[in-house]
C-alpha cells in the first residue's frame, strides 16, 4: 500500500482476497472429497491461456483438483478456434466426478458464447453464468431450493426481493452469483462502501455508484446487485445511461423509507460527466485499451475500481480518488472456488 | 408470378404459406379450446409495431386469439424502451390462460435480449428461441419427451442425430424449431431444394448452400438445420466463413456414404465469391440496408432467398437466379402458429 502525500490509496486485491482464501481453505477442510474443477480452453487467446494457468496455480495452492481440458485452437491438433468446446462441456456435465466447469471466454462472440453458458449444467456452473442465476440476481432472489436448479422454469417473481437475513431460510440455499460482479461487491464491502451498520440487503444505501459497461457478464448484473443492496446506480453504456434504484425517484415521498423489493431501471438524461460528478464509486469494465475515465470528471475522494484487462483510468486517477483498485481477478477466482464448494454441497442435498 | 423472358422467377411467400394455412386451420378445428397468443411490444420501433399488427391480422383471420400487451415505450405512459418487458413475460408465463408468448425484438441489444428469451417458459415459446430448442436443433435431436421441457439440463448428446422417420417415436413429440430458420427450410422444400426421393433427414444432400449471417436467431440455426438435413453449407459472417457438413471432407473415403449423425463445423479458407460461385442456394439475412450480394458472383440458376427487412440482393438478381424469394415473413408467422398448436398439445400431455 504505497501512500504518497496527496495521493489516494493504491489498493491491490491481495489483502481483499486473503480473507476469502481462509474461508475457502476452511471449506475444503470440511469436504469429504476434494472438489474437481475442469477448465475448458478452446482458443489460442493469450489472455485466456494466462488465466487458465492462473486458475491452475490458485487451485493447486488451495488443494482443489484442477484439470485443464484443451480443445479447438488451444489443442495441439489443427482444429479451429472453439472447435469441440460444446462437446467438452457436455462431457463434463455428464461426468459425475466433475464438480465444477469453467470455460475461458470469449470464444465465438457474445451470442454464441451466451448459448454455451446455458449448456453448462447449473449444478456445475461455478462462474454463475447460467441464466437461472442471472434471473435470481436481477429479481433479488437470494435463496433458492437446491432442486429448483433442475427446472427450466424460473421462480415466481412474487418471491423476489424478500430479504430479511443473510442466512438462508430452512430448506433453501444461497443462489450462485456471477464471480466477477460478486468479486467487485466484495471489494466494495472491504473498503467500506457497504455499511455494516445498515440492515442486510440495504447496506449500500446512500451511495451513488457509476458502472461503466452494461454487458450481461459484468456491467448489468453488477449494477443490479448494487441497486438491490440499496445503492443509486448509473449504468453507462456506449449509447445510453440508465439509473438503477430500489427507491422512489424525484419528488416522491421518501418519508416512509419504503422501497421496491428489487431495483427498478429508469432511463437517465444525465451525461457521464454529470454521473461521475456525484458518484462515490466508479467501476469501469470497458474492453477497449484506449478507453479512459477522465480524472478531471471524478468526484474528489471517490473510490475507483478497474475491472478491464486494460486500465480504464488515467495514470493520475489517485489525484482525485481516495482509493483505487486496479484489478479484481484475485478476488474473482476465490469467488469461483467458493461457488464450487457451494455447488458441491447443493448437489449432495439432492 | 411474373416471369419475364430471360429472368428468373419472382416467388412471393403467399403460395408457400397457403399449405400451412390449411394445416393450421385444420389443427385449430381439432382443439377443444381456441389457443391464446400474447404479443409483447415494448419499444417504439416502427417495424416491430408493424409486425405486431401483422401478427394480429393473421391470428384473427385464422381464429387464434391474439392479445397485444404494450409496455415500455410502446405504451401510452412515459416509460423507457423495453421497460416492463420482463415483468410482462413473467406474468404471461404464470397465466394458465395463455398458450403462447411472442416478444417483438430487438429491444435492448443481443445480449440482454438473449437473456429475455430464456425467461419465456419453453412451454409457451412459440418462437422457439429458448436455448433448449437451439440445443436440440444444433444436436439434431428432433424428438423429445414433452416433460423434458421442464428440466434445466439438456438431453444427452448420445441421443443426437438418430433420425429414421419423420414420425416421433412413441412417448416423444417433435422439438420446437425457431420460426424464421424453419420458414426458410419450408420455402426451400417448396421450391425443390429438398428432394423428397431421398430419405428423411438427408433430403438436402447434394446441395451447396451459402447462408450470409451467423446470428443465434437466424443464421447459425439455419446453417445447422440445412447441414443436419444433408446440405453442404457455407456460413458467412462479417469476420469468418465456416463450413457446416455431416459428410467427411476433402479426400476422405465417401464410398460408404457414411456421415456424422449431425453436422460438424470446419473453418473455411474460401472467400464469399468462391462460396457463391458453387452455391445452389443463397440465403441472406444481413440487417444492413446497404449490404448487397453481388449478382455477378452468383452461380447461374441458383435460388436466392432474402430474409432481411432491407433487400440484400441487387435489383438484377433474377438475371442469374432461377428463383428469387424476396421475403419469408408470411411463412414465418404460420410456423409460429403451428408451434403454438404443438405446445398447447405438449402441455396437455403433462
């Protein structure tokens, strides 16, 4: 933690990850069988290959069995990019000795990749990318019956948003949350953006957060998670800005402190500059090396989190930010392993 | 059918649709209750509004009850584009009096729209956009147990591609096929691209077909359907060309006439010009008004099918094409109504 005079704090993910390492280790010590994770690498992409090796190292350090399955252009043969990936997923779905499946995306592009994400059995979906988990997240359905993972239909919307405690009611378990958005929430909890004095389920109340990117993998689920936890969120995409909030907008009577059971999305007329000017937290996940959030537009003392592979913040970001988290990958992998342990338990229940 | 000297045939969809109108009418006369279809319109898009009115008219003509549910920017209030669409889907899922749901896309863009397509109950998915139906299509699984629609897991890949008859084996029903790709197949059957003398499941054998567009809604499922039916298909997208085929490639021994139970995808080094030069059929579905397939590149006597809202073929296409089908929408809507009747039956089975 290099703190220069007049500069905000540069916060690496390691100390944030540390607590979860201990949690995962403890969880592993209690399992009757070491969980087995399969990573499926189907492209020649260097970042995917790097991430696969990173997964292996993290698994080995913690005692999770990791098997890297190479296919397509990642394999030694002369297969094309992505060839065989669907077959590899189906094989892992049907193999009772496999507890979790992760696939190194992108492979074919967002549409076909989204299709592949539905082919992974929800019981083995450690990344939390199956639409059932997204549905639960968007609807603020935090607890589910484990056998509901077997059905193609979604839980009734009537069960959405009823959050009274962090502990699942009897007969239910926690839904799986997509790793990357969850890792970002955990980082924000760590740095105090979430206030533990507030009731569970509303601990980001009072915070204004800008999330730049509205993909189904990172930006939209993150904005929904934060708004379901009480924050006022601006979701910024290339062609629009939306506001996600549980609370009544504008002049509505807030004296009762009542709010919707889950976030509601409204179109916003604010510009990015106007959003940033009032944001306590800025999360950016734009997959474009040249994209930079202007330091000049940040609110003094805000918290900035970069999620993109290339840095989305200018090098002087800490002239304005009180804290800057340049990467969250080390927390993401622990969320994935935590999901692995949970899914292993959920399967055992059935 | 205006046949000018030296020009190919201009074939409107009406005569192709006619046979299916009779089939749907007959099906309707046998139902104990008139099926009820909900159309969900959530944007201010003029083509979507037009298509909704078209659906209504077709339903009324045939005796299907159609309810248009407007929300978001389509509603009279001041909601944003797409607002309320997910809630409208969930409500229709849970309403036992609704037999089918169609949603007028695009709404939010491909990623979020793909999410919405999974929220529609498979039992009411008359458009066939749920990933379970796509999975069956890609794996050439033509017959399913109706109750399998209730599960989140996919059928074993081992059951793929076993096609011996058009009739579903006892205890099974036909899987639902996405309307637009199916309508195109029906058009190609009508004009003799499919050869009924060949065995069922291989009737496009011997045909070379170029499909321009590889979206998950039209191009990829269409290429897979045609290849599963025996055709050699070039799937052309903005950044790559792939070959879909059930048969061994290149110098492999074909004397046994053996083939894969379903299509296999290979990268192709051919250019679009090279593909078109050998294609008996060209289907184009590029959603860009300026995109045109060059008539000069077409094989003399080929069949051309335009699926895009804007015409993807040059005005002189019939100088080379023996037949040109400028639009398939009238067949698509009948495929949708056929799916509605089938799903009503499948529900009754459970």
